[in-house]
């Protein structure tokens, strides 16, 4: 993508389509072309924002197939660029791109639901989960749970778990896939499933780490209850003050 400036910035694709343009941008970014982006009028950041604007238009026009491919390339690149923190000179690239990055995640997962069979869905969700690193979103899990019935989700989970077979302590990508499924089991309040997934870590964690992981279910449930109670109390207080 090329930027030209008249009164405002204009954007023109250099390649024949959006997918190839994104590929070229990612290639150049990985070469280090945007490591001092803040000092060069944030050109790289502007390009990324424009890609997401174009994708929003394509999504709104129900071009789900092309949007799926381009969202995946761009979202995973942004995850990796943020985690490594050596491709752009921003402390939090995702926050710089948008105050609501979760919206892009929602669009992407809707595209997946619209266009993927179970095998492809498992492949793409696993790839996504393995790149999340420290990031967490609500829409990814919500879209899956809202649109897959019980059997469809079990098939998805089984195919995703196949990708974690032979996991070792060094296989962070495989561990991240399991953590993603554990988060879904927490949303479903399925303690049995959560503990079954925990068992996959038994061989690669020491006893203390393993027991801590098992205990996180109850800790997170208690924390969730405290947050819910606090929100209910705030609502009640607001109602009293408005009377």
C-alpha cells in the first residue's frame, strides 16, 4: 500500500488485490522497515488502520471469504508484532490500531462461521489461539458458542486437541490451544471438562504448577462472582440515586 499526502492521506493498493498487498506489507515489516515508525509519521500504523477499514467494508458487503483470509493474516501479524515488540516502536500496537480491537476479532470469527467446515474451522481457530500470547478477547469464544451446537463444538474441540498431541514444555503454541479451550470450559461452567484439559499439562508441569492450574477454575469462578456482585451493587445504587 502506498500513502500520498495532499490535504489528507490517500491510500492506494500497490498489488493486484488486498491479500497480496497485506502479504507485501508484512514482508516489509518483518524486514524491519517500520521499526522506527513513530519517527516517520506513523506510516506503518496508518497502513494497518487502513487495511482494517477496507476489511470492514468488505465484511459489511458480506465478502466473507476474502475477509476471512485477510483478517487472519492481519490479526496474527498484529499479535506477533505486539508480542515481539521489535517490528514497531509502540508499547501496545493493538491499542494504537484501535480502542476496540475486539470488533476485528468478532468480524473474523463471524467470517469463519460463515465459510468454514469443521476441519478448516479447527485449523484456523487453532492457529489463532496459538498466536494469542498475552492477549484475550471475548468475541472469539462468544461467536463459537453462539453458533455451534453441542455436537459441532465437540467435533471442533476434538480436532483442535489432535493438534496438541505430543506436547512438550517447549510447545507454547500447543499449550495456548489448550488454554483457549479451557477458557471456553470456564464460560460453560463445565468444571469436569476444565479438569480433563488440565490433565494434558500433567507431564510438562511440576506438581506445584499443575495444582495451581487446576485451582484456577475455582479462583476465576470466585473472582467472577465478586465482579458480578459488585456490578449488581453499582446498579442498585444507581437506581436509588435516580429516584
